[in-house]
C-alpha cells in the first residue's frame, strides 16, 4: 500500500549547505528528495539510522563522500537537516 506524499520541511542550515555542493551532487540530491517524498523507506536510498538516543535521525548516501541528514517528524513530515561531505554532515550527530 502506498503512503500519501511525504512533506519535506527544510531547515535553514540545509538550505545553506546545498549552496556549497558540486553540481553533480545537487542533481543526485534532487533525485533522492523525489524518492524520499514518495517512499522514505525505499531500498535504493541506502538509509541508515544514526545512533542519536532522543531523536529518529537518518542518513542517506548521495555518493561515496556526500550524505543527506534528516529527521522524521509525525504526520508524514521529514525535516531536512543538512547535506554535505561525510565529515561535515555527521559533525553534529
């Protein structure tokens, strides 16, 4: 059974981090966000739950080096936290 489309909510830090991405990663990010909005559990996303005790925070692999970090909220909303190279993206978590 398909879920209704997921709402993607952007944090300010996410919007800022997108500006610094290479063009190829921006294209991959667009593809991943489209998949995430349709099915956040899609197998092709290479989804990984981060070990943050209080919150459901996840990582999606965009490339060998780049990651998208997001939080699942109630009511079918995903909050996009940041995107960047491995070291930058995982820094707060």
